[in-house]
C-alpha cells in the first residue's frame, strides 16, 4: 500500500475510534440531562464510527508496526447541546474536508479497498451531521429528539431512522446486517 493512503487510513482509524468513545461518553451525559433519544442517537452513531474504524483497520491488515496518528478530536464534556455541537463540527469536517481528500488520494494511488472504506464513511458522516443538527435543535428547544428506531449497517456504517432496507444503499449488504437501536 502507498504510504500516503496508509497514513490517511491510520488517521481516519484514530479519528473514528475517538469519535466512537466520545459519543458513548456524550450518550451517558444525554441520559443524565434527560434526553434518552439523544442518548440513543449517540450510541447508534458510536456504533457506526466503530464500523468505520474497523473498516479502515481492515485495510491496514498487511501493515505492521507502530505509527503516530494524527486526528482532530473534540474534547470537553458539557451539556448535551454543547456536546451535539462538537459532534456536528467533527462530522462536518469529515464530510467537507477529510474524507474527500483521503478518497481522492486513494483513488490516485489505485487503492480500491481504501477508496471503498473512505467512501462508505463519507456517506454515513453526512447522515450523522444532519441527525445531530436535528437533535441539537430539539435540545435547544427544551425537547428530546423525536426519532424512531435507528439502524446501522454493520458492514459500512450506513445510518438511518425508520426501517432497514432490503439492501444497504451504500454497500449493498442484506437487511440482516443492520443493527437496530431503539
């Protein structure tokens, strides 16, 4: 694998791993703040971030040794609305800057597995940003987020509310590959 793509995969793995843990922490805070649906949203998206991290790590399966990783990460634990803002900023960065650049480099270097992993994450992060914005608007209005069951594709991290489709629109996985958060 080309070093630039490998480095981008390592950084994406680090970022997704941190987001996974941060969202679990934010979920606990949302529960304490009286927003059980926001807490469930954080847990669902934390799982999607774990899927992304796992996919990036899988692409690095033939590389060995320690590596310094660089990933932007939000820190601090505040009220749920502030935590949602940190989540929105992170998701929007991935959508607008990180994944388009990482995917372009992987395409240039003809690293097909990395292209796929970056693309799947990029598609899901767009959905995450929109869901977090809706949740933040509800919390700022003093309400919990009105959301039905959330589904996460265990193959690519595709995220949706409602019913899982027969096939994932991102990776074409079967309905059974979706994990429900309700």
